[in-house]
C-alpha cells in the first residue's frame, strides 16, 4: 500500500509538471500561426478604421459643409457645429460603435434586442439610407459630369460658352463668373426663368446617374473590395489636393478679407434655433449617425478603444470640413475683389489688347469714358453692339462678375463645384489637376454609396427569406475574407486550451455562432 501511495505521489507532480510546460513547447508552425493571426487581426482593425474615416471624409465635408457655412454666417456656424459635434456627435458615434461590437447583429435586429418595441427604428434607418443614397448619387453624378469635361483643353468653364439669343437680362457671363455660368447652363441646363419649368431631361446627367448606379451594382454583385492601399489613397488624396488648393489660394486677391469673414462670429446668430438645427443636422449627416452604417462597421471591427476611434473620426471630419471651407471662402473673396467696377476695368483692358493684336476689329473698342460710368452702362454698350461683335466680346470677356457687388454670389450645393473649378483653373496644366480632383470626388462618392447601401442590403438579407435562399443576389464586397485555413499550424494553435484562454479576441469568438448575424466578422 505504501509503495502504491508513494508511486501515485511521485507520478502526480510529473503530470502536473508536464501539463504546466505544454504551453511553452510551441513549435515553429505554431509561433508563425500566432503571428499570422495577430497580423490578420491588426490589418482588419486598421482597414475598418480607414473605412470609417473614408466614410466621414465623404462628400458631406467637401461640398455640404462649405455652402452651409457660407449661407449661415461663417464663424457662427463653425462654432455651433463644433459644439454639436462635442455634445452629441462623438457620444452617439461611440454608442453606435459599442452597440455593433457587443451585439454583433445588423441595424434592424440591434434595436429589437435592446428593446423589442424599438424595432421600428431599424426599418426607419433603412428608409433614411435609401433617401441619402438617392441624394448622394446625384452629387456623384455631378462629379462624373465635371470629370468628363475635364478632358477638354482649355477647360470649358474658363470662358463663356456662346449661346443663342443672349440678352443682358438673362443669366450670363456678363452678370456672373464663368464658372458659375458653366454650372447653371452647361451642367444643369437651367432655364432663365422659373416659370418655364422643366422642358426635357438633361441628357448628360440622366446618362451619368445610370452609369453611377450601374457601377455600384457591379461592385456590390461581384463583391469587389478596396484594398488597404486603395483606402489609404482615397483618404489622403483629397487632403493633398485640398492643401495644394489652399496654398494656391493664399496668393489670390482678397484672401485676408475672405478668411476674416470665415472666422467672424456674430453673437445674435447664437439665438437662432434654425442655425442650431442646421448644425446638428449636418453632424448627423456627415458622421452617418442613425443610418446603421456605423453599427455595421463596428460589427466587423476589432479592438476595444472605441473612444479614440470615435474621436479620430470626428476630428478628421472637422479638419476636412474646415480645409474645404477655407478654399471656398478664398475663392469667394477673389470673386468679390474682381467683381463690379474692377471687372469692367479688366474687361476693357483685355479688349484693348485684343484689338491691338488684330483679334477683334476696331468697332469693338469701348468708349473712352466707359471707366467713369456705372457698370451697367458697360452692359448697355455691349447690348447695343451688332450681333457678331456682341458674341465675340462676350466670349473674350474675363472670368469675373460685372453685376455682382460685395458677396452676392450663388448659394447651394453647386457652390463647391464652381469654386473648386475656379481653383483648378489657376494651376499650370489645369486639365491634369481637374481630372485628378474629380476622380478623387468620384471615388469618394462611390465609396459612400456602397457603404450606405450596405446598411440597406444586409439587414434585408437577414430578414427576407428570398435573399437568404439566394445569397449571391446580394453579396457584400470583401465578405469572402476569412482566416487562412490552409495553414495547419493555425488550426492546431486554435485548439490549444492554454493559448485559447490567453488570446485576444477569445478563440471562441473566432467562429460566429448561428445566432449572430454580422456578415463580416473576421
């Protein structure tokens, strides 16, 4: 008996010793598999952060924020937007990230799991995504239209386009900048009077919107995925271009006045509830809050420090908005400085040079005292010229506004397109810069559309039986990404009990249980 007890006592420590040393006896394949798993997780985490940053940098920061800022007084709107971003923008962004991380379900079921009677919020978010996608597709179509015109040399928005039956009372290059004229009459084919209504569809925009949706359809159906390098390119290219535009704009006339107006704050504006509403609405729109896209992004993201991620996304959004707004305000200051009487002086000087070179006949010579008269008298003189001379004078007129005084220029979404086309024209090799910039806008627009459509497609794919039976009808870009199962060392490592307890994330979460419906998780 004693010998058996001694034997059992001698064997027990040996077993304990063997089991305690097992975790340290990893072969080369297991170590390599551990590094592969950590690299895969870190790459996936970085990629998801880049996707969220790219979505935040989207068109809303480049074209929507500047025109809202210009329409609502500059500095006052910027401060309101900043406070709204801190008060509820970052907290709501963090909340949606946490919901997506811990619940691991789509934006319909997430609300049903939190509170069953809030399930309608998920369906409302899909409706919001549909409306925003239709809205953003129009902006992307405008970028595609400008991209097509960028291949012309010289750029078509640098000079007035000759039109039939032009009169002084109509919107023309005589009353506005040629870049604004190109936006209204060439891009939008807008009528001169609102009572004329819409006579026909604009062919280039109609074909453009079909092309945009066809591209999105191909990307969604084929499951194409942007690589990490492409994501980095789509994030940093707009910043590089905007910095180049800002540096070039600092050498224009009126830059000091325009930047001073941009940061000027009026205390009376703080009492406007409508201004607070617009600032808060833009925070929701630019960050994608309430649309379910943040929940889906977080569903596939790794890591726990969502406070830093939310702060980073909000900071990138704010910096992009301020950078684009600075460029547009500089262009507005340039238009203001060169409008009115200054534009008449520039026009007369250019006409005299063309007459001396023989490009224009002597009959196109302005009266000697034209600079002493009001600006409208210059327009009356042009209107009294013969038809052939009138068209030539209008065509060779510089890109400035004779009618506009102070800052009475266009407002609305087209302001960004007209302003950026003006900056592009100031660079040598303007066509190259135009192609590069509008390609960047097109990539951003398509990326945003795909991200928004993911918030529509995959909740429906989980909810509607038809889409469940035919998953290839709605395939998510990059959904085939998975852990490299062909490495035998990795599979052996995942089964090791001691490593499974100390691996982050837990090994049990590497395989999605049947109850979870996050389609991208690892």
